[in-house]
C-alpha cells in the first residue's frame, strides 16, 4: 500500500541519520515505519487526505496542523492573513516537542522547500530523524475532494498551483535530508496504509 524511496547518503548536511540522495524506488511495503521520536511531514495538496490520515494514525496531541494554528490566531482556520503568525506558533511548538523527544506530525501542505526548511532545521537541532509521507494523488481526485470540503475549499487556481508545486517538490525531497520518504499514490493506498514504530 505504500512505496518507500530508498535513499543513500549524499554530500549535504542531512538531519541525523538522514540520507540525501535517491537511489531507487522500492516496491510496496505493508507498514510505514516511523522512528520514535521523529518529525513527520505530511506532504500534499489540499484535499489529498492528510488531516484524515493524521487523525486515523496519530494521537491529537502529536499532530500540529497549520489550519488549527490559524484558528488559534484568528478564530478562522481559512484566514490566510493569519498564516505567518500561525506558523510562528507551529514552529515554536515543534521546537518544544522535539526538545522533549516527542513524535511530532506536521499537517500542512509542506510543498515548498522554504516551508520544509525550518522544520528540518528543528529536527537537526534536536537530533531527531525526519520522515516524509507524500500524498501523490491524481489532480482530478484532489480537485473533486476540494470541491466538497465544507467551508474549506480553495479556489481552482490555488489547487492548480499546489499541483504544480507537488510535481516540483517530488524530485527535491531526496535532497532535503529525510530519513525516509513514503509515497501514497491512490486513495486505496492511503486507506490501507499501516503506521508502525521502528527503532530510531
């Protein structure tokens, strides 16, 4: 149900224990293995199912959602004017959780290198491995889902921009410094995915 990208160490400065160069793509594996502690980035466009996945596989206290932090700041999770303040709080929470060696999941699009960088920097500071779980669904699927998100739809132009960002993001990820990158390419793969611990 999940594909794991097998990585080999590169010449950059990856997070502890985190390789940086794509070697090959493995076949399907039954369990998404996560070190504990680790920093987990859910990566995908709006409507890909990241929040549902997070709620299914992680405790609420483990999940830091950009939408939730917008609501904390502005009483409205869709208020994009609150994004800067929301991420300032999110990054502070990440830092405090990783300092306590707590598994932490970031529920945001995480499509841009500039958005991932401070999160990966936090993982390095606290010597915690980072793992990416990528929701690489067909654009028509996420567009249909986006259209049915009550009160949380994004404009079609924004969705298309996110789709393009995901395409650019995929070849960048092996250089980011993740310990593992897991790909979920269909709704069925997401539904069948199992998350389990591995030794860190």
